[in-house]
C-alpha cells in the first residue's frame, strides 16, 4: 500500500489502549500547540507525566493507531502557489516499485495508488508536487518523468497534471469527545 514519503501503513489498526490514549489523541488531533515545548503542554492537558506521554505516543505509532507526526505547511503562505497533482498510467506489474520510488522523491509531498476508470481515466498513480508557478511544477514533472523512464523503462504509458483551483483545509480523521 502506498503512502506519504514511501512509509508503509499497517493493514490493521488497533483501538486506543485506554482512556489516556484516547485523551492523547483528542489533545493532539488538531495539531500540537505552537509553544517551545509542545509535549509538556500536551502532557499537562492530558494529566500524565511527559515521559509517559512520549512512551504512549511511540506505542500508538508502532501499533498504527497514529500514522505519523509531522508539520503541515500552508504552501500558499510560503510562496508555493502552484499545486499540481500529477497522474500516471503505470503498468500494474510495476506500480508498487514506481510508487515507492516516486513517493520518496523530495519534490513529491504525497503519493498514492487509485483505480483506473477506463475508458476515460487510465491513471492509477497520483503524486502531488508544489511549486512557485505552474511552469515550475511542469518542469519538475518533466524531470521526474525522464528519471522514471530511465529507471523503469516501459512502466509509464502516460502522465498528466491537474492544478488546484482553490485552497482546501486539510484534516485527518477526528474522533469525538464521547462514544
């Protein structure tokens, strides 16, 4: 299964071990506090020592309950106003290898496999690339395509790019405060 930056996502995900795990998820699912020591603030909010909080977060990462912890920049605010979802028609026998390779490239922020919708939509691999202009994104994709063709000859039958026309708020799955 493909995921961001080539990391593997577990096929089964466990539930929170107890109420403390659930409180940790509730306290962090909207993002970490923007303070010098966010883990101390979260630990205080949850009501556990910071050492216990960190052990529990690591355990939830290991179990797949939390996939990753990372920054989500506002691309527009830092000057990357051209957001291109590249779409690739990759031979089925090569898609896993191509997807892992593509997802690990610095220019790609996320990469995933999707089913084709033939006859109108032949693309089965998607990869987001950001740039300061559409031309810059197209150039990055031309460079990626050349590398892909060299590394995986014949695997890519075609590709294209779709540009964002609006900013969408990105959020992950949220759990509620009551069962």
